C-alpha cells in the first residue's frame, strides 16, 4: 500500500511539468527573434524567397517584395504598418497573379521599388526575362515595357532610392543596360561601347543618389555615371569568374562617397565610386562558395550608417547563412538558422527592411524568408521571451 | 484391637417379588421379604408374615427364614405348620446350636396339634389380625436374623461369638449364618494374613447383615484419604512408576508408616508430599493444586502444512499443539497463495486453547504487477521524454538569448511533441497506475480468519519422572 500511495503521489505531480513545458514551447513560436515566413498559399511555382526588395512607403509603411524563380510571381508583405506596428508576415498584395496583362509574362526574375513611376506611386518594378519585359505595378496604374527578341531583358532591375527610373539588366544584349523612365514608356538601351568581353547585366545597382550605376556579370563590373539622360563610363573592374553577379551601393566605409559592393566570386569587393578597390570582405572559412551571392546595405545597428549584409547560401552543405558587417568592419557575426539543415539556402537573397530609424535584416531561403530581428550587432540582442523589435 | 477392616452393610428394603437372577439382587430381594415378614409379625399379621419369610426362603435358602416362618405360624396357632417349618429349619441347618430346643419345641407343637384334633385355626382375611388362642404377646426377638460374612481374600476361617463368648456360628468365608438378635463378635483367620476381629456388633431381629473383612498381610492398616481442590487428580503412592492408584477424592487403607504421595493433574503442578500414618489413623491429605505457568496452543487450519509463526518465529506447520507461556501471543499463519492470518491469542495457564484457522486464497496479483510494470514503463518514458523536452527547451532558450532562434525551428515542434508525449505518458501512467492500485487492492474474498474455542483443561499431558514416559488421561472438556 505504501508503494502504491507513493507512486500515485509522483504520478499526480509530474504531469504539471509536461504541461508547463508544452505551453512554453508554444511561446517560443511567438517570441523567437528570428521570424520565419513560409511560402504563402497560392504562390505559383517554386523558389519563394529567391528575390527580396524592401521599401519604405510614406503612406503604407514598410513593404517587402518577395519573389521566386523566373515565371512565378512576387508577393508583397506589409512588414511595418504606417502606425508603426510590426507585421512581418502580413500579406499585403500579390503583384501579378490575376492581373490583366501580367499573367504569362513570367515575372520573378528581378524586382525593385520605385517611389513613383508615370502616374503611379509606390511602384514595384519586376523583370520578366523570359518575355524580355519589365512590369511596373503602382498605386494608381500599371505599365509594361518590352524589348522583344533580346532574350534576357529584365534579368536584373534597379532604381535609386526615391527614384523614378528603372535600370534593367539584359546580359544577353551585349554591352547594354536598359533604362525605363517614366517619361519614356519604352526601354531605352544604353550602349556603353566599352568593348567588354562577355556580358554585363546579371546585376545592376544604382547609387542612392542615382548618379552612379553599376552593372556586373561574367567576372567584371562596369560603373558609369547617369545624369538622367546619358551615361558615361567611369571604370570597369575585372575579377574572378562570377565577380559582379551581385551588386549593392552603400556608404559602409568612412570616406566621402558611397561604395559599390560587388560579389559573386566567393568574396565581396568594396569599390569606390570611381572604381578603386577599397577592400575585400572574405568569409573567414573554407570553402567560401557563394559568399556574397546576395548583398544588401542599410543601417542595421541604428548608428545612422550603412552596414552590409552578405548572403552565403551555399555555406555548410547549402544550409546557408548571412554575414553582417557593421559599418567599416571587415568581420562580423554570421547569422544562420538556429537549426541549420541542408539545402535550406539561407541567404540566397538579402534585404534590409526599414523599421523606424533603422533596418532589420531579411534573408531569403528555399521556400521561406527570415526576419532577423536580432542581428547580434551592438544594441541588437534579444531578451528571453522578447523580440528585439520593435 | 482391630486386626482388619470390617464393613457392615444392612441391605435396604425392597418390594419386588420377581425372582432375580443376580445373586446380589436375590439376596436383596430376600432381605426385603424378610423385612416385610418381620414388620407384619410385629403387627400381629402372623400368617402374612410367615408367607413373606417363606418367599424369602424361596429366594435364598437360609434356614433363618424357615425358623421365622415357623415362629409366625406358631403365634397364629397353625401348630402343625409351625412344627413342619421348624423341622425344615433343622434339616437345612443340622448343626444349629439351638437344635435341642427346637426339637423339644417341635414335640410340644405336635402334641398340642394332636390335642386340637387337627383343626387349624380359621384363616383370616388379608389384613386381618387374628389370634384364636391366648398366646404370649409377639416379641420381635423371636425372629432370627441373617449374617453373611465375606472376606478379602475368601477362604478365611470365620468364628461368630456372642458377647458371652459362646460360639454361635463358624465356618469358611463366605459364611452364611442364622443368628438371634444380640451382640456378636467376628474373628477371621487366614494362614497368610493377620487375624481380624470385630468389635461387638449389634444384631437386630429380622435383619440381613453382610460383613466384609479386608485381611491385612503382615502390617497394620490405616485409612488414607486424598482430596484436592480440583477433583479427578491422579494419586500416586510410594511408587510413581507403577501408575496412579486412583483419583481424588481417593480413599484406601494403607499400612502404617511413612508414605510418599504424588498428586497430578494435567495442567497443574504436581504436588508431592509425605504422610506418616499411625495405626488405625484416618488421615485426610488435602492438596491444593496450582495451575502450571504455561498452556497449549492447539492450532488447526483448513490448509494442512500452513506455516505457523508465533512472535515472528516459525514454530511448525499446522496442525500443531504447541506449548506456550501463559499470556497473549501474536500468531501468524502463512501459506503460499493464501492470505496470511495474523491475530492475538490468549493462552491460559494450564489450559489448551484451540484455534481453527480458515485460510482463504489470495487474489492473483499478476494484473497488478503487469499494470505496475506498464505504469512504470510509461512513467519512465514520460520522464525520459520530459527530460528530452527540458533539454530542448534549454537549447531553445539559449538560442533565443543569442538571438538566433527561428520561429520555425524544428526543435520547437520536437519539444512540443516530446512534452506532449511526456504528458500523455504521465497521464497514461497515472491511469494504469490507478489500475495497478485497484488490482492491488481488489480482493473479492474476505481475509483469512480464525475462530478461537474456549480454553479447556489439558486432557492429555505428559506424566512421570526421570526415566518415565507415558500419558495420563483425564481432565474435563
């Protein structure tokens, strides 16, 4: 009898332990600092998370465009409402699905934001290289521009912050980069006439002020200036194979101008606006394959200066990671999934979404995107049970 | 001087007329007729008196009956019948000491009868008292009495003397003699025994006396009486190993001198004492038997071979008859597959307490053990999963502190599943444990029980001293 009573007492007390744990595990899903957003229902095709483009709208708040492989679609999430509420997984709209004139174009090759275009505002420009098209969806009107027969128009798109022009990469066009301005409904090819071997246009990037444009691919990067109507070559920089497949402008260095960050060859080269090499950012381990395949700049630590996020999707059996370099630093934390798994491909795309006076890192992965609300930068660590932001 | 033990018995009166076959009964019946005849004679109912004497003679051919019948007829006036019965008297007892007187009396009666012309007096109706001729008043002393002398052993020489020293009868025992009323002394002699002589013994008319003489062999005797507070105790005198000579209250003659006496009774302490008997002393030895300090437990069980423990010590297997100190004892009876019995029993001093234990089967505990095992396994699984969940929780908490925990981290679901499984395990363990408790407690049969009988005095107890062994039967139930 004594044994039975003891057993009953133990059995009566221990279930509470499990109940508490069960509830606590549920709490993790609400409080974990890295928020995962999985592929939404109805996302066509595959590759959700292959493209990321962040934008801060004066009227809508923070917006994040998430695309997939070419021929899919782009979904827009309202990450931050106009009133300042953080809503990382709130679907705002589906860019193309069901819209007249969009289906069948095969959007998803590239994406960028424009403050205004033609008669519309808060525009999302998407490249559709399969149809040599670029589509601009704006609040107030949509436009489509095509350069039939080129074959890769729209592989990459870029615009300046608050700009109203879209630079369109077309690596199969020879040395051309197309410009789509709201005053000219058709794409205008900008013949550089530089006699480059290979092609450029795998990636394009526009400096924040719109004065410099970089186009890269096939182991080289061309920097040219843009005055709103004509381009002038500033410099070409050659590198290892793959160099120039990713480009990002940002003021990450303590100098007078903005810097161009070029990746794609397993490292990130920091170039000045005139093409001078300012430094290299390396992965710090081996192999460094895919280190720098995606680049984004923005203020991650709230110091008012740009920081650099470097995607590294092939790291450790393609589990992937994102390296964060604070302003001026040549090393920084490597963010990865708390349970890295093979082929997760974290860092295949990166963006820095605006959250108040600073930004938060978003990284694309295979079928998911992740908000890193705590980038482990100074002042950006999580307390237990709390998110870093807002 | 008394040389022997003499017991004189006067038989009580009786009224049966049937002829008994038993000699003793016949003697008693004859004696009753003689007593009746003597009574009728005193009342003057002579004919009826004579008839009673003759009935007595038919039962026991003692000459005294004929003599008494002749006297009764003579008193009535049946002179011829009187003479005839006197003649029968002399024939039965040719050596009668009063033969000359009786012969003269017969002659006188015959002559008187001839003078009467053979006319008998009228026959009175029953109950009528008639006296046709003036006769002297009836005197009981005219009636003779019977004296029977028996000896132990038989074959003693008996001499009966009057107080005047005249020998009135003699012969070999058992002796039958007809005597007149008076006082007599008896002398019994035997070559192997000391002669015995009685004190003067009064003999009333018309009575039958039986005198028994115990002959003493070489020593003078005294009476020894042994009484005890508990009757029925065995009495051993002088030689204990030859067995008990009797039970209390015990009376027997013993030679004078010192005697060693043991008084025993099962359940009581043996009392040993010595007495010194004086010649002719009638000594009463009073023994106060005290119970022994122990008793016996007579335990019987419906399941033979059940192990019996007393005060946690194995004392044997049922049935047992176990000696225990008087007092309360804890008795436990066990047997495989049966419910143990445990209880207290009071052992009384010098008594046997019987307990009938009824062992009842114990319910099978296999389901209980199986349930317990399953519950333990579930509990163990629950604890293991709980620990795993706990470890995952700590990992996740650490990850969260580092700021790297993702909301879709599979460990969150793993931990949730583990903790849920742990809860299920605990719950199932509780339920199954409940079943285990139920099966442990489930008992459709009553417990083993016992019924104690009232303690009884020991009926069988070892007796004897050093080198002796045996059993003495006695006691009460």
